[in-house]
């Protein structure tokens, strides 16, 4: 029960990878804030902050549902304050909230460009900034961001420059946070899937078949393994972890249980060289 009564703040998290991580930590009895926009049922996306909290508590944790637009500084500050008042502090921040729009420069409206950069890069930076005073007081404080290793090969820009800029912005936050706060014992790392994960966002993109993807549980198990490491150890901060590699270090050799269809080939995720 490593995370029993640990206070964990997750941006997004009403569905998908964020919710899977929350439920994995909830098995230890963690106290988890789901800070997301979805307060009422969405016409096409399943899950709300309230259904997420219900699943967290069913898994064994304690949940707090906070409606929050990550682009709004006042709302982020209020969500952090509510978490601290409810759970007594913040031990772990998970930057999970993300917006995606895969299109070329001429096909990406500036409204979409702004949304991705405000949610992805600015949101991760701002939430970390507001949480850091409380993380500094925590035992084994961690920041985990769902973002890829930075590869400046043109192949990762030519078809979706705006999205790549926003995700690499999140990754650069990891680099900066790890460097700035390593002497304070606050670990900052990024985590990215080896293969496509069939989430609600993936369903919206279209033409991706679930049988060529893995489930969110592989990322959740990798996150659990990362977050239990000692944040004060220099080797445990500033990393760009890949879920499969993390679990191999944990002794896992068979990943077939994470595949939606173990008989079908898996599609490698973006930003990972062949």
C-alpha cells in the first residue's frame, strides 16, 4: 500500500489513461483529485469527473471531483486549494490533460492551435507552478507528465506541426522542472506509450482499429512503477520513460495481456523511432 492516503492531483482523468492511472493508485488507498472540464455527460465521450470518482472509490481510494478548465489560472488555483483543504497537501501531480488535432499547417485553424498549446504546454507548466509549493513539503514528491521523448526528426512535424509543438512543449516542461527542482528532491518525468492506446481520443481520430492497440492499463502500471521510486535519487528525475521499458525493468516479460487483441499486430505510437 505504497500510496495509501497519498494526495494525487490529476489533470483530465475523467476517462482514458488518466482514469486508468487513478484507479491503479486507488488500489493502494490513494486520495485522488480528478480535475477536469467534464462535469456533465458528454454527447460522444463517456465519463465525467463524478463517474471517475465513483470508480476510484470502488477501487479502494478516496476521490475528489473538481470541475476545472486547465486554461484558466483562477480555476487551476482553486482546484489546487480545494485539494489541499480536502487531503492536506499534494504529493504527486500527474499532467494528463491533453488536446489533440492531427492536421497540417493549412488545415489547422488557429483556434485549434491555441487550444492544444494552452491545454498541453501552458496547462502543464501552470499546474506544476501552482502545485510546487505543496510538492516541496511532500515526502517523495513527483511530477509525471504524459508526453513523448523529443525527437526533432522532420517526420514528426510534417503532418501535424501544431500538435507536435504542443506535446514537445510538455516534454520541455519536464526537462526544465527536473533541472530546476532536482536539489529540492522533486522528481519530474515524462511517460509515453510504446504502442497506440485505444482511448476516447483515439476513437475520435478515426481509422485506428482497437485490435491494433493496447489498453490503458499498461500505462497505468508503468506510472505506478515510476511513482514509487525515490524522487531524491538523481537517476529518477528528468527521464522520458516508455511504458514497456519501465515494466521490463519491473520484471514483466509477457505484454500480451495488455493487447486488445493479442493475435493482431500493434501500431507503434508517434515520436518513437523504429
